[in-house]
C-alpha cells in the first residue's frame, strides 16, 4: 500500500524527530561527554576547554536541547581559515 504524500512526509518528520531525541538523550550525551573528557579533547572554535564544558552543560543544556528540538538553535559564527595548498612545496 502506498501512502499519500502528506502521510509519507509526516512519517519522515516523526522518524527524524525520534532520531534527534535519541541523539540528544541523556545517556547518549553522557557517553559523548565521557569520551571527550577521556580523550582530553582540545577546545573547539569557541575556545571552550574540556574542564569548562561541564559547567556549560549544567547551566545551558536544557535551553540548547529545547532549541534543537524546536528547530530554533542557531550556532555562533565560525572563524574561517584559508590554507594555501602550495605552502607545503
């Protein structure tokens, strides 16, 4: 049986929101955090160090997660860097 287009679109939205909820689940986020800490991950473009991450998560995670689920999250600007491919010659 072939579903009408609208029902197929709704199924895709349900599947993708379910996937996003699983990605953002507490267990998955804890596992990712533990990996970053164990790897002594270097800071990202925002300059946040691993030891600052825990405080950020405690203070801001619920807000960030809600914005992600609602499709309202807007990450900050990323600094771009041009690498000359001929600089290694």
